[in-house]
C-alpha cells in the first residue's frame, strides 16, 4: 500500500509523540521534527508508509543515542500479555472452536501497537480481548485459512509487536507447530517484537523463530536479510500480523493471510471497513470479508 | 502566543483539509503539501501561529487561482446567522441581563471557524447557541468589562469570522455603538469576515466598519495597514474575537478583552482551560476566569 497524502500529517504527529515518549529534551523534539519535515517534503509517495517510519525511528534512536527506546514498554507489554495468557489459554482450549477463538485473540493482541498511539492502557487491552470473543467472524474465511494451512508445508508467521506475540503463541498452539517459523524484527523499532521478546515470552521454546534482519516497522523486503528473503521466497503460506506488515506486503504476490486490527482511517478506507475492525483477509480475496467491530 | 511544536502537525493537516475543500485537483493537494512542509522545516517558532496560516492560505489562493475560495461558505454562514439573529435578538432584548446574554452569544458565534475544522454543521451552530445561554459565566469578569467599556472612549471590535459577525452585532447592539468601530480583514483568508460580509449582514448600517489591510487569519500587526495601526494605537479598549486574534495579540501591551471559544488543545493548555471553553479573559487578569463548558 502506497503512502497517501493523509499519512504525512500523521507521520509528523507520530514523530512528535514518539520522540516525547523517548526523551524530555525539547531541543531534540524540535530537531527531529525539522528533520522529518525535511524528509517529508521530498517524499516518494510510491513507497509504503513503514519506509518512512523506519527513517523516523532510526533518527530518534540516533538523536537520543538510545538503541532501544521502547525497551521498557516492550517488557511491560510482554508481562501483561503473559498474565492474560494464563487466563486466555484455557478459554481457547476448552472452547468449541479453538482455532477460531485463537484467531480472534491473535487479532485482539494487535492493539498493542505503539506506532499508531503512544500509549495503550492495560484496560484497553483487556477490553479488546473480551470484545474479540464476541465480534462476528467470517466463518468462511476462517475455514479457507484452516484448509489452506493444512495443505501448506512451509509457513512463515510474521509477528508484529511485543506483547502481541504472546497472543500469537495462542494461535500457533492451535496450529501444526512443526510447519511454522515465526519471524521477528532484526533490531528494535518502536515496540515491534525482536528475538529478545520471542525468548522472554517462551515463544522460542515451542516454535523456531528467526529474524528478518531489518529495523523496518513492517516487512520492508529491500531492507531484510538474504537469509530471510530466501525463507520468504520458499514459504507457501504466510501469516502477516498487523498494519505495518499489511502496508508493506499488501501488493506482494504471495499467499498471504493478513490478520490485523484496523487502527488508522487511511487503512480503513483502503480496506473499505470501519476503524476498529478485526480484519482477516487475503490478497486477491474480497477484503471486506472481515470481522466488523 | 508563539508557535508550539504541536502546531506543526496541525498546520500540515489543516493544509490538506483546506486545499481539499477548495479544489479536487490532487496534484495541487500534493504540491501545496510539499510547499508547506518546506515552509515548516525552517519555521521560526517565535512567530505566532496565524503567520503560518497566512502563508498557507496565500499559497492556496495562488495555486488554485481563486482569490476567495471560501466565498460560498461565508455567504452560507452569514445567511444562517441572520436567520438565527431573528430568533436570538428578542431573547437578548427581553432577558434580565441583555449584556451578559449578548456576550454568551458572541462567544457562541465563534464556533463558525473554518480554520480549525473544515466544516461546521448548522446543527452544531444551533446547539452551541442554545448551550451558550446556560453555561456558567464569570459575572465579575462581565462586570469588569461593562465598567471598563463605560469608561472607554474609543473602542475597536476586532471581528473574526463570517456568520460570527452577526452574533457580534447582537453584542454591539447592547453597547454604546457610537464608541465602537468594527474591524474586518483587509482581504479574504479562510472564512474570516471582510467588508463584504459586514455589508451583507447589515453591520455597516449600525456601526462604522474599517478593515485592517491584512490577509492574516488574526491581527498580524506587521502586515496591517498604517491606517489600522493608527486606530489600534489610539484605541483605549479592544474587543478581540476568536483564536486567531488571541494568538496574535495575547502578548501585546494594550487593554484587550479576548472573547473566544477554545477549539484547539494547544490554546486550551496555554490558557489552562478545557477545549470547548467559552473563554472571556483579559491580558494581565487571571485567564482562568472564564466560562468552562
């Protein structure tokens, strides 16, 4: 998905929100803002939005001299999600449709995204989890995913955020784990999950986890490692979590299932669904087959 | 009031909203956005926010080759306000405190501002009018204004928007009209009232109206005419309507009463009142003496 003009004021606002979260130094706030304005005025709109997010967050890390500014938030999100895991796991296991409920929760977990909003309260996360179990779900799309998954042999699961990967674990536990490799980011960007989060949340104990070699807040193939690109090429089914992965992969010609919570009005318009939608879609398949919230 | 960093993403968003209201040509949207990003990256934050608004709207008029892009909206707003005038005038006249109610309505009229939001529904305006009659009002501040007004000899009333000037007329009719000169903008900017609006709403029939010679969405003294500056210098009381006039005059050492509806979070923080406040304040006097909504 290309950058829309509406993304630009949003980049500028996100820049300010993000840098304020990372440092109180107002000179750095101003310097970064000016750098991002400079970057934006010559922007190639044929790029995907996470390409700019990658540039902005590289600058934040450089200007604040902090390689992982969201470390504390990520640790906290993992901790909260692990607490919720203990409550959710039996709910999924004992339900009539464990796979369906695990999909619902995996999408619910996608609310833990500091790229769009700078803070998400524990109460927001918990409410989203509760709501997710009752929002209407397109059963046909779930069935298609189930059947496609059964036929696939080599599956990549592109994770999105810290905390959220605990919710992904619930879904992965309902699937044939042997066929799945989870992919995290190569190095820190916003609160995106890295190998550290996969280890600390126990994901590496149940499934192979690799990283994509990139610091893009999505899957920006041009900045991923050759190792990841080879695995991406070879996979016959890809599960893509979150907006950043959707934005970067929506036009890629692969068998990709997109699971995300729609948090921005531009993506909502692009997908023709309301903001807040628990979205489940596939390239080439009617995107409106999603769960509206 | 100086530009805050938070104003910058807002300028960018307002630019896009404004140019879309004026033309459907997406190339112009993009060109203007890039020009405003370029302007913003080198911005002198010691300026007031309307200085940038002035630059942005000059560019919109130039790029669209339209000297008065908001003409239609202004005419519509004047028409609606004149309809409301017939309902409001007897309410003010027959009330126990005509001056107080006229102040309430003059502030209510300040919602008709296309600088902050690109559209305001008739229903929003009507609700705001109804609400204004019951929001709590700082009686001491009204009394101070009344007494100060009585002692003043040469009063400038700095109008803000089209439509709103009909509400201003209600207030002016409660005051000693002979002492008042209303000031409109020198040429079109957003939906700010110009001489055309003062004439079409009948204001020129009851009170002298001059223009300030400027196309700034506020009172940017550096871009006002010498004639206006002489009158401004000479006035012993100034009534300043709206956010733009507040932003440009809040630090000026004159006896200025600011009447406005607080529509932006930066001004709200600056004044330490919630967004939505019906604000009535005076330089040097505790600003929090305002009507909270």
